[in-house]
């Protein structure tokens, strides 16, 4: 039976129920992790994101129990793909035997109670560095959506609890929901990057994954920072197409958008405290200009206050530690 809206997906595990609880003193904060494509026994610092590491799978497995002990139960995974595996069709994203699907499977086997959220976009796999297929300088929408739907199925079959389309192609949530349901993956949720802006705050993240566009920019598919009504239109479309959660990205410069989305959304609202926002705090703290912990808490509190039910942030372990120590 084709049924687009399935609210029970958000009740299927204790971790997911905790993640989307409507009332919580602490809120819910997701840890974000980068992964190597092949390397073992490696950690690699990310120069533009102090304190953040690229981790091989075995190193990630070593760290998860510590994060769990701090109260972190949900993780968003982003793979760093070697250039040798990239091409103009991003075909590596559909290979079920490669690193990301195997990582998902291993992590869920080892830690069945955690929630894994996986990125659905072509830029980490594309030799063009764009979220979609490029033809004569144009980002092709419908051709890209077909690949994204297949990509989501590969990740869900490996064990992803949520797939998170971050591409901003038109109609991709509907296509992904249809593909998941057709593959008997009705329990897999969709966390849609519904209002993702063409922001200057993404630079450190693109350095981390080496996924910056090789030419042009992303302004023909990511949103114009000058617009907020457009965000509501995008959110309404994603809700209609079957999104289980919607997201605003970035967070700090778009608190007004988060608040507006919260007013109209019938599903949990997520906000992504992005790499540039994180790195600014770290840089200012390193120069003695700010109290890092106080600024971190204030920023995340403001995102929560604006209406975010879920926050994706690189500060997650530090914030979790602060919450425990402060007794909040």
C-alpha cells in the first residue's frame, strides 16, 4: 500500500522518540562525524574546524561508547570520498559494497540502539563538486532526483534510520519516499534539508570533505539568503511529499526562519549549526576574545529558543558535557 505519511516512523525506537520529543529541558543535539573512505586506524585533524577529526571506521567505533556515555545517541555521517572514486555521475553513491553502506551496517550491528542519519546528495561523490548532475553548466533536476532516490535506498538497506536529502532539488522528497516504500523500507525516515541557503558559512565543511564546486556556485538550487517566505514554501512542499522532519540550514543567521518554520510545521524542526558558525567560535576563543563555553551555550540556546526541536552541531560532545556538569 502506497502511504506517504507514516507518523509511526518517528516512534519506532527509543532513540528516535527521544530525538523528536516535543518537550525537553535539554533539547536534542546530534553529533556529526566525518569518515575516511578507505583508511584504517587513522584520525586526521581538520585544519579549518579545530577539534574536529576525520575518522576511519575502526576509530569511530572506539569513540561511540564515550559519546553514548555523555548522552549522545544520534549521529549524522558524512563520508570523504577519494578523488579516484569520483566521476560526473557520482556513481560511487550507488555502490552498496563501498565504504558508507558498509560503515552504516557495521555501526548498526555494533550499536543497534543509536540513530544514524545519512546524507543524500551527490557532491561528495561528484567530480564536479555539485549536489546534482551537471550538463553544460546547468544542474539537472529530474535526472539528479532519480539518482538520489536510488542512493537513499542503498543507505536505508544498509541500516540508516533516516536519510537526509541535502541537495535542494525539486521533488526529491516525494521520489525518495516512493523509492523507499517500493523497496519495503517504510520504517526509514526522511530528514529533509527543506530550507538550505546558499551560505558563505559552509567553507570549512567543504574543506573537510574536499567537496567544493569545481566551477560555478550553488545559487541555482540552494536558497537566496535574502528570502524567508520562500523557505515556508519549500517546507510546505516537503511536508506534502512525505518528510518526517524538516531542517533549516544554517542556523545562527537564520533564527527568524527557524521561528517561522516552527509555526507552520506539523513535524519536528531541525536546525544545522554549521561549520562556519562553529569555526568562528573556535577562532575567537583561541585568540582570547570570548569565553568559548558561554558563547557555545548561548548560541545553542538561541537556536533552541527560535524553535528547533533538533540541533545538529559540531559542539555536541562539549554541549552534552556541559549539560551534565551543570545539572540542566
